[in-house]
């Protein structure tokens, strides 16, 4: 092998290594420059916090953080609660939820929640027909005939 060939290979290897090193540094810097939500949330501070618990079992609380999270609830322990919460999704959309909870269950409401499709007209007609035309056995029992 001649001296010029060895010099060219060494120079080529050094250039390839330097290019790879520069690309790695650029990629690392661009990744660390991104605003990552978990870091943003980890640095959030509580701006407002109120909490009240009364002797009759009723309560209320409210809080707000520096990253846009807010929530509040009031109710009577074990019987009733109503409240709301809000936060920003990773895509920047404001998510707002309100709810009640009582003897009839938990009832959330929010634009982001899925809703069932409407009941088809044919099904509504069939249900109405069934309601107004009970089976023969039920008709006999209801009229007092045996």
C-alpha cells in the first residue's frame, strides 16, 4: 500500500467520523430543545387552592395550576357531587368536563366525550308499536280475563 492511499483512507475515516459526530450533536440539541409536556407539567405550580369541609358532611374545593389545569367540586359526602375540570391536551386543545354524581350515577358532559348515534326511525316506530300492542297474554291478564 502506498503512502498516499493510507493518507486518503485516514482522511476519509476522519471525515466520516466528524460528520457522524456533528449529526449526532445536532439531533441531540434539536430533541432537547423541544418543549416536552412532561417537563412543562413537572414545573407547574399551584396558583389557587381552596378547600372547605363542613360538619354536616358537605364540602367544596377548587384549584388552578400554572399550566392551565383547573378543577372544582362541591357536594355532600356519599350522596351528591358536582364539579368541573379543565386542562390542555398535548395538541393544545382545551378539554373541559363538567359532571354530577348522585343516586342515579355519574353523569359527565364535555365536547370531547363521544356521543351515541341517534336511534334509527324504524327502531323508534317498532318500540312504539310494541308499547301500544302488548302480547295477547298480557292483554288478557290486564283486562282480568283468564
